[in-house]
């Protein structure tokens, strides 16, 4: 048996997980929320030099709270951190959260990307991200849009529009691993300005065009990078294997290899590159192990990054072309 994509080829192939998107076309920004019917274990690892986060410290293995209610990916730079507040408010109204006496406190870590210079209307009178977070939570489901959706709505890379991507795989052991990513990288997902993806060796079933690897690679010592502004690729990897917080953190750490496989360069001083890892605990981890789960998470993340760029759509006011517009046919 070999690894294969899950039925949806989405992170929600990990049973029990749901994802919702909300976006504003004029704003050219949005929010993506991952949640589940019950709290789940999570970890995090940051490798970029310019991260923007909320409640990531509590994901350390020695912290009191061991599970979370949702994870949030948002555009908007620091303003986008308010998306997690909108999610937390909605979860509290639904009776979700960590019990403290007679109160419930939803645990909602989040991360943001910088999309303030992408041509969208950013002159808001009131921060829109709290409402976008609540809207994304309200539509969480197993099926959701990729490309120019949610937190990937206004995302850009060095040469093309970025976007929201996802991918999954089912391991020979029967465990499922998935990835969800908003790609707004300083670097490029494609080789030397062409249509071929750096992630091509990891592609499954033609999920981002089936072009295969590039035959020439240009000057990899001086890679293409975004001019001006900030960046950041933020991601979630998940599995149904039962992992504790330290094991989730190890899976998140390993998954960063997927960014390096799919984006050149990655983890730069101007990126806030971050990976959350989530475990639903539905299956005993025996037969998979953290080494195999981490490798699968990295491969899923590389594939999800390429899918994000491949599926991005043109929109009025774009400052960069989408992959489909740049390479029609």
C-alpha cells in the first residue's frame, strides 16, 4: 500500500474537523477558521522572522490548557488578530470553552499575514476582522473553497497571486494527515517565473496541473522575492493520530520542511512563517509514529501551497496575475 489523497483532498479528511472561510472582495482580505465538534490538541512552531500571533504561548507542552476550540488564519496584519476575538465571542455564545468556575473561555490561537498593500480598500472606520472571524466560524463545514478565499483572498507571492490551499493523504497505516495554508510568501512557488511548481515532486493525482518538475531552474542562488511590504505563510497540519502537545509541536516543526520544498526562499526575516499542528486523537498513533506523521505533514503542506497558487482567481484591482491568468491553457 502507498499513501494516497483523502476523499476530498482537504484537511477535513481528518474526521471531525471543519473549515470555514469569510472574505471581503473590496477589502481583498479574509479569514479562515478550523474547528471541531470537541476541543482538540494543538501545537505550534514559528520559523519566520516577522510573526503575528495570538495565544501561541499556551500551546507549549507545560501549559495548563492542553486543548483548543479553534485555530484562526487571517489577513490584515496585526488588525487581523481581531478575527480570533470574533471567533471566541461566537464560541462563547455557543457554550464552548475551557471551564473556569462557572465561566467558559474559548481557546482560539491565531496567526496573521500581511496583505495591507495588495490594492484592496483598507480605509475602514471599524476593524472588520472580528466580524469576518465570526462569519467564517458560522459556515465551517467539511467542504470549503480554495484559491482566492478566506485568509488567502488577497495573498501574494513574489511573482503571482497567493491563496488558500489544502491537501490530505491517507497513510498505509490508515491514519489521515492534512494541511491547510494561506500562502502570502516573500518568495515564489513557481520555478524561475515559469508555470512549474517547486512542489512538483510531491504532487498527487495532478492536483496542481500535473506539469511535473521543471527542466531548468534558473539562478537558485538569487531567488525571486516580493518587492516591498511584508509577507508570511501561515498553515495548519492535522491528523487523527492521538498526539499530545509535545508531539503536535514536533509535527508542526517537521511540517516546515513542506514550506521549504514549495517556496523559494522561505522562513525569511520578512516572513512570519508559522505552522500549527492539530490532533483529534481519534486513532491510536501506533503504526504511524511521529517521524512518518511529520514527513506526511510536510508533503501535504508542500502540495497545499502549490494548490493555493494554482487555484487563485483573477479579481479587479489585482497587483499581480493569478497562475491561471499568467499561464492560460
